[in-house]
C-alpha cells in the first residue's frame, strides 16, 4: 500500500490549534468560499484580456482600404467600446464636404458641381443699369428648398440636373444679355423664369450677373419697341417676357421694374379678345370664321400665366381682375364634358397639351375645383412621359401637365411624378441642355415643325428651360391656386 504524506504549511497548524473548538461544518464553508473567490478572480481577469484583444486588435493595412460596414450578424452581440485616449482612431475622420445644396439632399454634390461664382458685380449700380434694393426676399431658402424637394418627390438627381441646366444657360447667354435667336424675347423670358424658379435674382449668390443682363435686355427691348417686347408673334413673346419680369419684381420688389411691368400687363389686358381669349398679334376683332371666334387656348395659357404673376406681385392695373375672370369663362366654354378635354378655339377635343393648359389656367384663375378642371384631370391620369415616342411638341405639353398635376396634388401628382421625373433626368445631355424629345444629342428631330419657324439657337433654350422648370416644380410654387 502506497502512502503519501502531505506536509501542511506552518501557518495551518496555528489556525487549527487556535480554532480547535470551531465546528467542522463551519470550517468547510469558509474553505469553499476561499476557493470560489480565488478561481473566480482568475477567470474574470482572463476574460477581460480576451475582450480587449477582440475589440482593439488592429486590422491589416489591406483591410483599411475597404469601406466601413456594420459587423456581420454573428458578431453584433460582441461589445464595442467608444474610442478613448488609450485607444486612438485607426484612420482620420473625413472632413465634411461643403455644398450649396441643403443638408437633407446629401450626396447631390457628387452629381453636379456647384455653380461657379461670377465676377464681382461692381457694375450693378452703374448708370443705365437696374438698381437692386438692399432689402429683398427670396421665396425659398436652401433648407426650405430641400424640404420641398424631399416632400414633393424630387431627388438629388433632379436637383443635380437643374444645376447643370442653369450652368448651360449661363454659358449660352448672348453677348447682349438675351437668349436664343429669332424669338429672343420669348427665349429670354423662359431663361429668366428658369433662374427665378431656383431663387436666382440680380442679388443672388451664383447667377446674379446672368439674371441682371437678361432683365436689362428686356427693359431695353421694351423701350425700343415702345411698350412691347417684340414685333413678331407678340401674343407669345410679350406674354412670356411679361411673365418673367412680373416674377422678378415679385421676388426683388425692385421699383425700377414696376412701371415696365404695369405697361406690359396693361397691353395684355387691353388686347384680350371679346370671348376672353387672346389672339395672334393681340387682334381683338372677331373672326368672320365661326370656327375661330377670336383667340385660342394655347395663346391664352401664356397670357394667363403672365396675369397671374402680376396679380401675385400685387401689380395694380385697371381691368386686371376682370380680364382674368373673362379668361376663366373662355377656358370653361371650350371644355367638352364628354371627352373631358379642352378645345383649341371652340368646344371640342383638343390635344393632350391643351388638357394641361386648360387645367393649369383654371387653377391659376381660382377655379381648380371646377367641374372642368376635375374632369380634365381624369383624362390627364392616362398620359405618359415616354421620351422615345415623344416629339418637339412634347416639352410644351409636359411643362403644363407637370404644373397642373402638382397643383392637383394627392394621387394625381404621385402618378405623374413617377411618370416624368426619372425620364427627364435620364435624357439630359452631358453639358446640361436637353435635346428635342424623341432624339438624342446630335440627331435630327422627328418633327420638323419647330425647326421650320425658329432659329437654331432657339430650340435648345426652349426645350432646356421648359424641361428644367418641370424639375423645379417641387419648390417653384406652393399649391395654393385652387388645385386642391
């Protein structure tokens, strides 16, 4: 039999001698507690070391090249500790990228560069130029614009396309401050409306000089033509130019603009046809042909927009309110209940574009909830924005339909926003302009109608401005024109 003798430490003999009368079971309990404390401390120490190594083990240099991602699912329950003095960051914190766009549209600066600032505007107060007052109010600031884009269904892509288009318009302004070729008054008005819709005025941070020169050209032209902005196709060109100056006056309250706007609006009011429309050359004589008694819906649409802009700017012109009321009567008179469409000059079935003209006209005139406007909206719900099947006339129709559906709101806007938004952005040229719908840059248009009547310089301005204003609709107007 093998016997093993264990020699106890000397201190144990003293403990046993001193506590010989202590019950055995109490000694056993004390010994168990001693062992638990000793081994528990060892286990906790080793666990803390393992946790520290798992969390702060430095990755390899190759791993630092990969983008940061969330931990894989099987490791999400592991502890993560905030960095402290003893655990420096492995990589520097990236600096915030500055952009002229609102924070709610982060990432937009990657789609389009910020517009370059123009040269110092030291000549804004030179003799013969417009004097911008020190105090003026823009309709939206950057934060409000961002909120409007987000809530209205826009995207960083839509605003990036707008910035590219504005830069293209700036680069293609004529030396005299106008835009376009043959129809410069209309093209200049459309270009200014596009800048103004983005909040760019003569006192803005990015395109002030561009807007300044365009406005000055219209003022000079108005004086040169003795109260008119054009001599050819006055019914369109004068209306669009008046629309632009009324918008500019509403935003800047520049007193130098008011007399010109008043005269321009008075010309429109005084040349309204007897049936409430406007005719070619602002002719007020009734036509002998019963099929064309006066003007038409297309011309009326631009003149209504000009009068509405003047009314919004609180421009006081005798007969303005009465003219708007007569225009409402004309649009309602050419509406066909059965087809749910607006006719061109008499009641009947007009084009898809006239559906948008009629709806928007009634909305601007305070009749957005009328039977005619609501009925035409039903028809508009079937319209498509298909670039490949479009023509030169499509920009005009889409421009009106977009505004009308936005004013209508609710499901009508949700449908049309999905229909047009990405389709328009996708077909913008790399330089910021838009080609003729149905084509790509460098190809001929399928419909030669526009090219037959316009200078080649007009078409790119015409399509770029109308399509850009479609993408500015999110913040251009509040839906307060009777569309809801």
